[in-house]
């Protein structure tokens, strides 16, 4: 059984993933580089669009007054209250206050919200927990974003529970034959080959060689695949803001 604390962690993680999706959407100008002022403006836009009394209640619990179109100046004086949400979305700090977390969910339009409703939907909650646990948060957020995008794009009138149920059955079917959702959504490359000044993913059985025919096809390595060769000159910048931009390695001469 999932505890309330575990569910809250799932809720926050799902909000962060939804943020990655939303910052490329309709309100990208507010979310790509979020600031307290931008989040305050976005909050106004979201509340103008929302007819949900739960959103209005979350707002009043955090800011101490009921939202109305005419109280913009009152909200402007409380801009600093958006700072914890700003640093939360930037992954600099965590949030512990549930009502503030609910405002973060409103800003990125994550549903179901607020947390009270999220935790009551045990099926969706458990499904999201299992999905997020199987995907590395930093490396594969693209996969989770695609998961949320798929839910948003479903135009059926069925309930969210039914939509997620279909997805869960599909996931069970996939894993039962030895594959994971990760393998299906983003198949892991198997081989790579050095091409000119970088590595390229290639078919392990292609037998393809570079023009100079001196580089072998080798097993794919995610870290090694990011290496590039640069042409160094007397104008090359090696450091920026005190941090090194390049490093070099010498192997077997």
C-alpha cells in the first residue's frame, strides 16, 4: 500500500515532469526561464481559465484572500510567495507545504489536482508511481513527457481511469514478453562508430566503415558517444566563468 508520504513524492515528481512538457507549450514564455514575477503572471492566467473551485481554494489558502480579476495589485505585492515554486521547478529546492505544491500543479496544469484528489484516485496514483519508478528521472524525462502527452491527446470521452487502465494493460502485455516501456518508446542503441569528428549510432551488422576504413563498429556506450573532436587554434576558448569547456584523453599513444 502506498503511504501518504510516498504519494506526495509521486505527486511532486509528476508535477516536475509535467513542467518539462508544459515549458514547450502555450505558456512557454512563462516557464522556460521561470521567475517569481513570471509565475505570478502565469498564476493569474491559469485562474482566469479555471472554473475549478479547488484551484480557487488552493489559491486562497496560500495567499490569504480569494482570487478575483480586480485584485491583481494585491497579488503583485505577494510575488515573493512564488519563490519556493520557482526554485522547486528549477530543481534547486524541494517543497513540503502541500498547498504550495498544489499551486505548482496549477501552474503547470498537472491533473488530477489538488493532492487531496490525487491521493484519492488510487488507481491513477499507483500507475503513475510505477511508471515513474521504472524511468530514471534525469535521463529519460522525455519518455514520461510522452506518457503525459499521450493522455492529453486522447480525445475519447472515457474517464482517465479507463485511459490509464488501457495503458496499464498495454504495459503489462509489453513486459510479459521481455520488453520494458523504455525499450519500446526509445529503443536503446546497440552499436556506434567514429565518423570524422564524432560517434554515430550504426547497425551492428551493417559492416559499415568510415571513409578511412580505420574505425571499428563498437558496442554503444552512452558516455563515450558524447565525445567529439575539435580543431584547436590560438583563438579557442578553454574556460568560461572559471569552468573548463573541454578535456582531452590520450590512450595507447
